[in-house]
């Protein structure tokens, strides 16, 4: 069995490991990885008949930017919904 001290050490190591990379959370990393994978797949299968440089760099960057925009929009909608619920209840 894993003792509480060992478990605490593992949790601290995980937190410090993710903080080491600029404080990106798991959703940020997921968006980046998916964007790069889609760019790589698009390059390998010659999607859209675009130059390789565009598929390797520009497409993943645009996908990450779209992901951040969508994430901020969803967060804003959640805040509005919470504020509206708070106003009707309180």
C-alpha cells in the first residue's frame, strides 16, 4: 500500500512539474497536442493542397488560437449563466 507521505510527494511532484511549463493546464496541453497532430496528419495526407510549411506551422497555430478563443467564449458564457442564476436566486 502507498502511504500518505508517498502520495503527498507524488502530488507535489505533479504540481511542480506542470508549473514548470508556464502554468499551462491539462486543457491547454490537450489543445496544443491535438493541433500539432492535426497539422502533421494534414501534411502527411496532403489535405487542402497547401505547402508543407503552412501545414506544419500556420495550421496548428490557427487551431490553438481557435481553441483558446472557444475556451474563453465558453468560460464567459458560464460566468454569465452563473451571474444570472445568482441574481434570480439572491
